[in-house]
C-alpha cells in the first residue's frame, strides 16, 4: 500500500482543515519554541503550508516535502505567489536528504497516512543530526470520547459534537471505520523507536470551534476527509441518511451551531546528543 495522496483534497484542504486563528497561533508558537534551537527543520507532509508558512514567519528555517504535487502548488498560492521555504515532491519513506542534514523533523498528522510508517520514522531519524528531534501529532488523540464534557487539562474541557455517538454507530452499521493506514498514536511510534529516542509530551493546544450537523453531512457526503475515501458513495449516503433521521428524532436543527472542543497534541521524540 502507498501513502495516502491528497491530490483530490487540495482544493478543499485549507477550508476544511484550518484551525481557528487563536489555536493556530498557540500551536505555531509552541512548535517554534521547540524547533528554534534545532534548525533547519524538515516538515514531511507539508501539504498546503498551513504549519510551515507561519513557522517561517516566526523565523524558523525549514524545508518541506509532500507526495502530492497539487498540495505543494497550494503553498505558493497561500504564500502570496512565492513560497519562502524550499519544497520537494517526495516520499517520506525515501527522503531526498543527506544523513544528519536536519536538526528537527516535523510530522503533523501525517504518520497515520503512511502504511509503511516505520520506514518513514527510520528516514526521519537518518536525516537528523545527534540531539535532533522528531515532532509528531496524530489525529484523534485529543478528541472527547463522548458527546458531553469531560476533564482534560486543568480549567479545560473536551466537548464532542452531539451527533458523535450516532455517527459512530452508523459507521459501524455500514462497515465504515476511521482506522489509520499507518501509525495510530505516539505510543506506537515510541515502541518502535525504543531506546533510539526519548518521548516527551508537548503542551496541548485547545481547539474550540462551532460546528453544524449540516456542515458535517455536507463534508461527509462529498467525502472530504481521507478516512472516507476507501468507501463507496452508497455507504456514505447511508450514513448521512441515518444522521438525518437521528436529527429529526432528537430535534437537532441541521444549521444549529454547537461548540466542539478538542486538543491538538504533539509529541517530541528526542535523539541522544
């Protein structure tokens, strides 16, 4: 199996994956503080530059790779015509970089998309100099497990969408799942690295945004998210039908806004000096 290619998502990516401005500012400030002493940085799965561009504006020297040419072309658009970071279309399991060329490798929500993720981790370690760090995140680690408030960090609360439970049940009923093609979480990566690196949890960034069921149904039906791509339109439409029925029974308006709160969690895998 090859890594998931986001060519088909390039046009919708920024509109559907963007973090709220305040959350993005906190995330890039936290990453910049971690990367500042370990430059240059290589971002694998750089995508449309949603992380690389604000990091570059914070003075971080970095380069980016992605297997999707369509996504890379969006970086220049988002940068106003000329990208401030070097970009290469390449596979994370075969990095076109010399051994020890970087002080850090950044992998934000990308290792779960690579079936041969262990090769990508090995390559990341290869291109790092001693004392370097891999900073990675994994989708789903900071979501609320149920559709109600629950404790997370002191003073914070996670909040799932009211339809989250109904969605999970319908996905299971129609043979769909959100299984990762590659690494599922930081624990799995840490287990593979073993004594080659020390895992450290970085400060989580709370992401709080307003969502509507109508918006969720539209994105699901158009199969915007990569986890839906292996499934047929018939399966997806059946799930949407189930959710519409749930909304009618629970008297949830499709365009009513609901606050959803999650956390963006990053992990540092530090190599010995």
